[in-house]
C-alpha cells in the first residue's frame, strides 16, 4: 500500500451524533484519506447501557461493513464501549477482513510510541469508569493518575473550552507528581485547539484519543503522514513507529 494511495477508514461510533466531536481532527486528515463515521447506536441513556451489547454490536458492525466494502480499516470509537462490552472488539475482528482498532488501543499505542510509562489521565467520566480506564492502562504497562475532572456529567464536557482545558491541566499537573505524558480520553473533551501550546508550556507529549485513533489505524495500514502543527502535537509531527 503506497503512501499516496487513496484509503477509506470507517469509525464505528457508539451512538449517533458523534461526528461533530471530530471536527478538530479534520485538518490532520491527509488528502488521500477519507474518514467515514457510522453509528452502532448501542447507548440507551447512560453509558452503562453498553453492558451486554456484544452480540448486537457485532451484528450492527457486520451490517455496516457490508454497506461499506471500500473501507480498508476501522476504529471502534469510545473507551466505554470496550470497557462495558469487553468482548466486542475481538468479536468484530473475527468477522472483519480489515484491521480494526479501538479508542483505548490507539491511545495506548500512541503513548507507548512516545515512550510514556506514567501519565496524567484527563477524562469527562465518573470515578468508577475512570478506574476502569486506569485498570486497562495498568494491564498494558502504563501507570496513570487522574487529572482535574472537567464536569460532573460527561455529556456537558463539550462545553469545556480550550482555556478551561488548559487551566484544568495546569491544576492537575500540580497534584499529579512526575508524569511522562498527558492522555485525554474521550473526543467530547477536546484538547486539540490548545494541544500544541500545552506541549510547549508543560514540556510533555499529549495523546488525545480523538486524534490517536486516526494515527493508529493509518499506522496499522502501513501509512505515515507526519503533520507539523494543526493540533496533532508530537504524535503527528514525529509519527513514531508502533511498538509491541
């Protein structure tokens, strides 16, 4: 697969309306890449409604793949999907003929590629879900400490602006101790408008799930498209190789 070959990547979102959360990722999309978003519609009310949705998720993912035979890679969007329905990613892969990654797997790949072992975790989730994210990271060799919570309800995190995010990170780092990187999980809490400013000011790499998903699936497809600026930070500027 050549670097200038046209590639179509699909995002499998847990619910409809996710597309707007990825607006700030658009400047990072190479000209030869098309990104399409389809909803699995697995969330009914709270995120815990994802529990037990593996079979339904596989069924809907398969139907989406059949409608999009041009997809060459896919991403299962949303950490809660993998945490509350842990069997879903593997089951989707068994039925897919293309590489499939997830939000959590992409972010961990990005953190490892940048050499991070201890990170400050920024999410809009509640305490129990944050602990699930931390456990997932720990099982894969990454220690984490929770940063300052942005909101009491994850659905209002979209209202947290760039300056507020900068302030939250500043407050979190004051309590976090020594860390190798900052990790934003959940596209609804979007650091991309101030990501490069924060990397420069805090002297730390920042991995955001919203952008790491594209970096990871393209890397799995053998693609390398470094971008300097546009909110991609070190992960996109350096485009480091994947590590085991």
